[in-house]
């Protein structure tokens, strides 16, 4: 039979990181941003990501919060 019966079927869930690791990483990002005198808006622009994503990384917005409709 091989390994085919052990392969995931359908959509694969994204890997989750432990909440304490997310919090520590967010804190380090925020500290480095402040030390460089950057706003969240400027960091987002320089990084090519959205402001909301920076806020989520830093923990200002919960990662599982729904996005606003476009």
C-alpha cells in the first residue's frame, strides 16, 4: 500500500506557534521598532506588509480577530 493512506487529504492547516513564543517575538519586534524610532505605519511600509499585520505581530490585535470587510 505504501504511505498514501497517511498523506493529509484536503486543506492542510497552517502551523501554529505557541502563544508565549508569539508574545516574545512581538515584544522583540516592538522593542527594535521603537529603538529605531519607527512608527508601526513606517515599519509596515518598509517591510511591505500591512499596518494591521504589524499590529498583530506586536500583539495589539489578537491574531484570531476577524478582518474588516473590504
